[in-house]
């Protein structure tokens, strides 16, 4: 994300299974739609009902695309965060514009469900992660927090003197 981007968080349900494709270059891309409905109170009946529904078209690239394709399916409630972008295209001479969410982060909503998270193995070159700055900026040293590369990583294991507790 960069300065000036329109960032958006959408909470809703997947309308169908994410569609994972591979570009000729070998890059993975996934597309899916999130239906998000707000709850409104009907003053006449006093009951809560679904309000207008927004259908947000979403896409994600590379590793996150693969993870989405492997993990999420139709009907799942998700929380997605990303950059809102506008895309123009032409159909039969008519110029059209759509809004789409370029997903940076996504996960299942735990409001009405539970989930078991499995850390994915990294392969190939990776973009820098914000936590990597912590690992090289004088983080505490010791047994905990050592990654395979030897850098300090507070998420890799339990803190000092504890077998089950995180280091904070």
C-alpha cells in the first residue's frame, strides 16, 4: 500500500468458490466476490433485517492467491483488506468501469466460526515483511525468536522461561 491509495476493509460472505488461475508467466491470480449486507432495524416490526447488499469483486496475486484458493470456499464469512482500484474496459463498443478490491490480507471471520491456522512454507524470493525490520533492529537476543536464518523473530516460539506463552 502506498500514500494516496484508497484502502478498504470488507466483511461478508463469498458468493462462490474463489477462481484460481495461473498466468503464462507462472504467477497465480485468484478472483472472487464478497457479498456484504448491513443489518437494519425495521421500525414497524422491531426486527432486524438485511439491508442493501454490496457485491465487492476482489482479486489477489501470487502466494496469497494460492492460499485463498486452497483455504476459502463459497459461503465462508471473511474479513478482507486491500486497495480499492478502478478498472475500465470495453464491451461491444461500450466503455465500462468497475471497482475492485486488490486484496492484501484476508482471513475467515471468527464471529460465528472457528478456524485452525497452518503457517504456509515459504518458497522462492519473498517481498520484505514488516516484521523483518524488527528482526534486524536490535530485537532481544536469546533462544526464543531465532528463525532458520538466525534473525530474531518474536513469533517463532515461546518467550524466555515459558513453554506455552508468546514473548510479550
